[in-house]
């Protein structure tokens, strides 16, 4: 897995590269603070921090992209 983080005028851009093109990310129905939530917290955290994210296929598998806005000021 490779993670790229860029500073931009709107805030921060984050790209996560995953070499497995078959398994697409999906949300799980478990709460973040549930004792059973040992994995699968990443997308829930993205939903809290970023206004949106998407997945694109890449030459090495897939890439999950999001933008985290920076507060004005």
C-alpha cells in the first residue's frame, strides 16, 4: 500500500494506492467504537473528515482518493 498526501489551496488531497484491483472498499455496519470493529474503520473515518471520496482503477490496482478541506483563515 502506498499513501500520497498533498497540500493544496482547498486543503489536503490524499490518495491511497492498493495493489488488489478485485476488492473494492465498502462500508461496514459496525460503529467505530464497537469492540468488534478491529478492521474496516478507514472508510468511516473518511466519511467524518472528507466531504467525499471515490475509487478509481489504476495501473497497480486501485486508488482511493479524497480531499480534506482546510478551515478558512
